[in-house]
């Protein structure tokens, strides 16, 4: 079976969004973009519409949507706000909705897509961290697939194969580059500057995820993401540092065999796999040349110096509202660090303080999770304002 998938792309102007356009250019027989959405990047969105000729767009920001409307004219349907995104996510002709919005704004559009019977491909790890249980339950109920775009989870998805019995799996092993401070002595982490944290050794990504990679919160979020995507207990989710970012993750089976997925560190690989799954198709991406790979290294993460992994394990094991609190406090902390209002270690200190203050609801409804998210943001901001 081969088909040309009609794809809605939410978050088209970001790093994952622009890589998705590249994939669409590379495999035009298999993929057609039919709708694009962003927050407020009008110029970028308008030029993407000119290229892709999509008939539907949405901008979260109303003013930006008005500007886009003036520039694009009546041949394109333009929506705004959450409703605008939800309409795109439920377009009758769509086969798949890609969620590549930074943060949690993609949660309701993702749930709306699922309710409309669309497969979703998720880059926005924050929504799975926050509400992974609800998203996976909804997907099961409506019989739709949730394809991971995050390279680690995409790798695990590939290693697990469809319908692999989970009882045969003993561990999911997420690889981490270790970030730019992998070798920095613990007593120098307090001096880390924003510019240093924004220099990722192996991946080119948006600013928020780049800072998360430096603190290792990115890997912490991915541990919780894996827990929900693959319905695996946190005790079976491990992390290993692999500075070259060539092995994207591994699955260990009960017989001791380990399967890994390898490729260059280019998000076009996992994006294409999510779009063409369950098939594989040829593309113009550069394959790995083993003879040119100098070496592949692995080492244990520095959990004591980078507490993000410990905090994420605690949040993932406890479940309920705690992962949403970790995620929201981290978003506020990263924002404060980017505005030079918080030190680098201040990021995990703030997250830990807000998590300790939270009374977790373990069997939480989606509303309670959203309330916990809002509570964590307000509490983090008050702590920042009070300088604690
Ligand atoms: N970059 C990577 O390599 C990578 C790898 C794995 C996973 N991820 C995950 O993918 C997601 C996107 O990351 P990124 O690096 O691509 O981020 P990014 O470069 O910062 O782009 C974010 C995108 O989201 C859009 N956006 C933000 N708020 C929105 C809203 N309320 N409504 C609609 N659109 C909104 C932005 O639009 P504007 O341009 O208008 O602001 C932009 O298109 C994140 O969850 C990240 O963790 C990224």
C-alpha cells in the first residue's frame, strides 16, 4: 500500500516545522501539507503558504492572524486562537496532524484531532509529559495512532516494531548527548551564561529545548514521555549519555538482546518515518557511513550534578498532577533564565521547590492537570518575584 498523506502541521515556523517542510519537499509523492499554524510569525507563515499552497492556516495571535489575512487574501481560510488550531486539527480531509508547537498549547488541538479520528505525530513532548495518560487513553478509544517525532521515542518505536509484546521488553534506553556542560565541573555550573547554554554540541533546535538539553530536563521530560507513549513503568526507562547523538535510543529485551536505531542527527529522519509509517521510503538524506564514524562513546549521566533526571523520575513514578507541575515550573524557569533573571542551577532549584510545595492528585482528571499546570506557573512566578 502506498498513499499520499494529507498532513496538518501545527508549529510550522519553528525548528521542527521547517524540517517538516523539508521532508514534504523531499517526498512529494507521499506527503501533502494541507494546513499550517504558528503563533505570530506572519512573514514566515506567509512564505510557507506561498510555497505549499495550503488552503488553511491559523495563527494563535489574533493581531497576527489579521495581518496574515490582509496579505493572503480570501483564497486561504485563516483562523486564530485555540479554536483556529482545533479547526485545522479536525479538517475532514486530513489524514494526520503533526503537533510541533513549543510548550503545552498543542494539547487541546491534539485531543481534538484524536476525537476526529486523525492519527497524530507528536514532537511537543510537553503535552505527553503533562497529559500523556489522557492522550494515550483517548487515542485508544478512538482507534488512532500516536507517532512520536522526538528522535529518541521515534527510535524506540522503530525498535519495538508493531505489536511487540511488552512482556518481552526489559528496558527502554534513551540516549542523551549530555549537552554542552557534560564535562563542566559541578562548582562551575553556577557561572554558566545564556550564550553558553544555547550552544548545543550536536543538534540545532529551538531555544527552549536547547536550554532543556543543557540542564538535562529535556531527557527528564523524555523519560516521562516514554513512560506514557510505550506504557512502560518508569523503573524500566533508563538514560545513557552518548555524546555523538548517532544512536538515537535502544530497547533491551528479556533475552538480553538490544536493538538500536542509528542515523545522522537530523530531525528529518524521524519526521519522515512518522509520516510514512508503517512504510519506509527512499529520500535524499545522507545515510551513515560507518567507516567515517570515528567512535561511539557511552557514559553514565551525572545525576547528582544535574538533578533534572532525579526530579523527572520522581514525577513520572508519582504520576497524576506532578509531571505537569515539573513541566510548567521548568517552562517558567527557562523563560526566566533566558531573560537573565535566574541562574543556570536556579532552573532546577526552582522546579524542585515548586514540586515540593505541590500536593499531588494521583488519579487526576484533565481539568485537574490543567489546574496544576496553572498553579505551578503562578507559584513559580511568585517565587521568582520573591527571589526564592
Ligand atoms: N527542535 C528539535 O529538534 C526538537 C526535537 C525533538 C522535539 N522537539 C519538540 O518539538 C516542539 C517544537 O520545538 P521547536 O524546537 O521546533 O520549537 P521552536 O523552534 O521554538 O518553534 C515553535 C513553534 O511553535 C509555534 N507556536 C508557539 N506557540 C504557539 C501557539 N500558542 N499556537 C500556535 N503555534 C505556536 C511557533 O510559532 P511562531 O514562530 O509564530 O512563534 C513555532 O512555529 C517542542 O515541544 C520541542 O520539545 C523539538
